[in-house]
C-alpha cells in the first residue's frame, strides 16, 4: 500500500514538473525602435501533437506568433508649430534625431558666411568712402587702413590713376560681398521653412508602415468543397 502511494506521488510530481517546464518556456520581448513599438511574442511547446478533439490530433513541434508592430501617430500641426518656434524641435517630436546636425550645421555655416561677408562689405565700404575724400586729405591711420585693405606694399596710392582703379575695385568688392551676405540671409530663411515642412511631412507619414513585415504570399489551398489559389497580404 505504501509502495503504491509512493509511486502515485512520484508520478504526480513528475507531471507537475513537466507542466511547469512547458509553461516557463513562454517568452515575451518588447523593444522600441524609432517611432514604432515592436511587440514580439514567442511561445514554444515541447510535444509531439496538439489534440483538437477526441478524434483529431495535429503534429506540432514549435509554434511562433508573428511580431506585432504598433505605429504611434504624430500631429503634423503640432510638429510644424514646434519647428516654427524652435528649429529642430519638430524633428525631436518625430524622433528624427539624425536631422538635428543637418539643421543646426546649416544654420551655423550660413551664420558664419553672413558675418564674414558683412565684415568684408563694411571694410570695402569704409575704404571706398575714405578714398572718395582724396588720398592726400587722409590721416596716417586712414592711409594705413587703406594699405592694409590693399595688402600690396608696391601699390602706389599717390598716383591718381591707381586711386581711380582702387576705387573701382572697392566698389566692385562692395557689391560682391553684399550679394553674398544677402544670399546667406535667403539661405537661412529657406532652411527655416524647410525645417517646418520636413517636420510636418514626417508627422504625416508617422503611421505609414515601412517595416519588414510587408509581404504578399500566393499559395494554393484545398477544402473538401473547392480548390484554388489564395493571396495573402500582410500590412
């Protein structure tokens, strides 16, 4: 009697352990990438068959569930307003962080170009105004400023012909640097608008599925009543 109870307890313990082992094998993994959340569930069963009814059984080695993607919608209006207030803020809202160096790098380059061309324009304009007074009427400091602007020690400013040539060169330089300065302003304005448009477009396409889980499967199928070809689309 004691031996029979011992075998019964041992048998019950073995099947309890087997049930716990199969249950622990269920895995769930959640990862986030960009503006989509990936929920991947994998369930494995170590058994030979799954019993559907008393009279039907199907062989089953491993069963896996397909990954499920959840797209997070973004507001185009909110993204546009954020980028209008602070350039790049809409890109942060859309989780497009890699665009920030492009935006701020562009603004930094154009700001530097604006300042450099503006300084050159001011120097050429000042030199042009000084030379209009007549070289002989300039102070020693003003003459030294012109000599530094020309950067040619062999250039004789006492010669009236050289003065006229220099005045034309200074006038041409003023126009050149003024145009480049204004182009940098136009470039910064264009980059500002592009930053707003880009944020709005990214928000519009935030729910557009570009994952690898897009496919079309064509395969034959058969039922007791009919046969044919089925098309399965995964979005």
